[in-house]
C-alpha cells in the first residue's frame, strides 16, 4: 500500500523526525521530537547536518 501523506506539513515533519532519529537525536530541549514545533525540528536538523 502506497503511503499517502495527510499534508505536506505532516510529511515534511515526519521526514525531519526520521532524519534526526537516524542521527541518534531523540529529544530537543528535554521534549520528545513529536512534541516540538516544525521550526525547532528544522533548526536542530540543520544544525546537526552542518556539524557533521
């Protein structure tokens, strides 16, 4: 069955969370990834990728 995203926002969020988990990032500022805003996720994802 093909994955059909609920929205581009949700799909982008899931993609970023998956990327962070692959880099062993499970929390941001003490909160689970699913509890953070898309902005915080994107900022952490960008910072993590630039550091590597």
